[in-house]
């Protein structure tokens, strides 16, 4: 596995372009990433994580405008993407009629628009990525498997599981070690906080205030 510096994101993008899996840092933890349209690469993410296909991957976009082309956005969804993207907020979104869902991320899809190093990489690749935390999806009882918070953790994970990760972008220590906040945004209905994580529930409420009131918690 190659260890890349932050200024080597073009190398990470090249790995993704040829169907490889790359580990990338976020403020929360390192994520395993693959091109969402590459079914072999997304299958590798499921394999590496020992993750059931019934638990879809996260879809990562380069900017809110891309969400408009792919998903049926409610008024609440537009408020949230306008104020809290890019960032650590994930929205559960229905696909726009006529758009073929990406199998690896399911329908509705859990969609994010990251900032930082991962956001730079998505922009550089120029197409959506599928991602999941660098860890075993459901470790066996007694196993100690935790999300990777450093590049060394990713290296150890790759060696222990024989994952075959092509490269890790070394972004130092990921400080938060927490999940993203998830808001369910069905078409034509009020947004609902599904899980609070790194984005505070009050921030979600503040973003939705122009709609006339707080979200349905």
C-alpha cells in the first residue's frame, strides 16, 4: 500500500480511476473510497469491510449543484445543502425520477458533500465516490476493531485483513472519531433528524429555520 502526502491527491485520483480503493482522512476518521460507478471497486469496499450488501455505502458529491441533477430535493434539503454543505452532514435523499440509482449506495441514498482533503479528492476525480469507514463493518464478538484514525491505523488494518487497499492519503490524526449527522429528506415532506453526529442538531434546526420552524426530531 502506498502512503501519499496531502499534495499527492492526483496520485490518489489515478488509483481510483483504475478501479482501486483508497483510504482518505476526514475530521472524523479515515474512509475507504472507490468510484461509485465502478461496480468492481465498490464490491471491493464491501469485501474489505466484510459488509453486507443490505447496508449500502455513502455517496460523496463534489458540490450541492450535483445533488440537484441526481436527487429529488425537498425545500428542506435545499436549505440544508445551502448552509451545511460541504461538511459532515449526510442527507438521505430519493433519486430523481429517470435517474438510475447507483446500486452500491441504494435507494434512497445516503449522500454527503465533504470538505477538507476528501472534498478536494472528490472534486479532483470529477465524479461521485462511494465510501465507508475504514473498519470491519460488524466485528465478531470479542474482536477489537475500531475506525482508523491515523494512516498507521489504516496500514495495520490493511495488513491484518489483507484488504488490498491501494493507497492511504496521510492527513495526520483524525480528531473527532464520530459518525456524520444524518437527516432524512423525503421528497415533498419535512426533514427528520435520523442521527446526530458531528453536526449539532441545533445547527440543523438553524438551517431549517427559514422553512418556518424546526425539523421534526
